C-alpha cells in the first residue's frame, strides 16, 4: 500500500504542480524548459511505475475491503467506460466533440475513475481512482480559471474527425474490455467472462 501511495503522490503531485502557474514558471526559469520537461517526465514515469507495482502488490497481498458494491455496478462501469475511448480518440481531433467537451482527456479520466469507484469497494481502489478523480476535477477547475485560455471553435456539425473518434473509440473499447483488460489488469469485465 505504501508504494501505491508514494506513486500517487509523485505522479499526481507532479501533475498538480503544473497547475500552480507561478511556482511552475519559477521552476522552468531555474531548470530551463528542457530541464523542467525532463524532470516532469522522470518523476511522472517513476510515479506511474510505483502505482502499477504498488497496486499489483496491494492486490496480491494486502487487500482491504471497505464495502461490497452490488454486482450491477460492474456492468454499469463497463457501460460508463464506453465514452472514455471516444473522448481519448477525440482529444486532439479539432472536431465538434473536442470543442464541446473542451478537455476530452480530463473528462475521460473523470469517467474512468468514477466508473471504477462504483465497481470497487476496496481501500486501494478508493485511493487510486479517488486520487485520479480529485486530480482531474482540480485540473479542470484550474484550466477554467486561467485567463486568456483559448478554446477551440465549435464546428457547425459533426465532422469526419468526430465520426472517426466514435468508430475508433468503440472498437478500442470493445477490444480492451473483451480481451486486454483481463490480460493486462487480471480482471475479466466482459459479461460471461467471470465478471
């Protein structure tokens, strides 16, 4: 559990640091743009590795149940994750989805974290997904407060980029939920596959 917490502190802490614009500017000035990006990348990768290893270790040896979610929350979580892949595919598309949502990746993280909080009642999951949810909410508030934030113009209708994001997202969701989630995460989520 300690490695998971340390990983979350490093990964989310580094990402939260970029929201503090004056300290971030001071760090960039002191380290240079390349130096800051290098430090940001190094700390983020170390934090991410600790999250993965720490959560795996927690699941194997230190599981702590807090509550037992009803079985239907697993099916709800599977359904909620569908738009995540579409949002990720639309992140830099410049289409109507991107313009309407403004920050598709942050919304994807919020949906992902909420879906997993609904379906998992253990302490480690609450720390992991709750931490990411809190960060995504704070990041979105921070972006809204920035002066002069330029948001993309909203196209009049759905573009080919939007349709591509929907089709690609749907295909990725199906492949990930059906095959990759049990293979990478060790938890079957597709109905009829041990979910």
